[in-house]
C-alpha cells in the first residue's frame, strides 16, 4: 500500500524554540495533505489542510502563525511549530490523500511526538 | 456539522471472544465511512472502509456494514486475538472537503 513517512519520529525541545516536522508521501503524489494533533487518550483533531502550491486552510481555533504549514511539492508538506511551549507537547500526525480515479483514500504517517520542556 | 460517536473504552475481552465496537455518525449527504486502527507506539492504519449504503468493509477478520437507516458503522470480529489490542477509530469523509472526522477512539485490550 501507499506509504507516508514523518520525520522526526520524536523530538524534545526547549520552550521558545521552533520545531519542523516533515511529512512525505514516498510512492505517490499528494496534492492534499492533512495535519492532525492527538492529545493523550483523545481522538485526532484536524489542524489544517495543506494544498500543494497554495496556502493551507486552518481549522477554527488553530493559530496559523504558530503552526506554519508549507506544501512545497507533491510529496512533501512541513509543519513548523514556532516558539513552542509546553502546551504544544502532543502527537502530530499527517496524512496524504491518494487519488485513484474516483477513489480517494488517506494514508497516515507514523506520527511525531513532540515534547516541549 | 459532521460528527462521529463511538463507544467509550476500554473494552476488555478474552482471546477468541466476539467483538463489537459501536459507531454512529451524523453527516450531510452520503459520506464514506472508515475504521482506523492504532497499535501501541504506531501511527494510524486504515483497517477497512465502505463508500455507500449497505456496503460491507472487511479486513483481517474485522467487518463493518454501512447502515444508512441507522447511521451506523459498527465494527465486529468473531474471534479476537491478543494482537488485536489497539485503539480503534471510526471516521467519516463527507466527500466534500475530503477531510476526515474522527470518533473519540475505543481502546481494545485482549487478554490471553
């Protein structure tokens, strides 16, 4: 099946620093990728929709200046958590949409665990 | 707006027991429905899906039938194994914006 990777798989950083997370579709092109955030023992919450070559669409309540998304190519989207704080500690998961004719399926990356000290 | 409601966990079963995880949804139009599984320490994996009413998705012994009349997509397995221990998420795609709406997740623990 289609493979989506994320890098890094985990990161620990100091408060105030910025962290970049990469999401790559390894064997297919994805014009649309999605970024989710998962809090402990909770479901996934969609943060934003990343569209190749255009600005991301953010969900209500998500600060676009804090969570910068860049979808520079058909196989790469990046999420940068700027000036990270402890409350940003979470599990971030990306997905990439694969389109095959009329069929569309989202494939998920393994996630990135962020811990802000 | 769209929403997905699934039974709260944890669900604890003995090996070879029958599993049902309930999932109901609210959506406009004709959504596609999915079950995703998250094994410990891993990301999400698509388990099965159904794209129209009365479709049955199946994979690895799991099944779910798209019931439009009851707006449900319950996950079932006849005989669970320890290796099925994971968190299961029900989700829908309204085929408009193509984003997924997830249920809260149900943790399944299978004991030997």
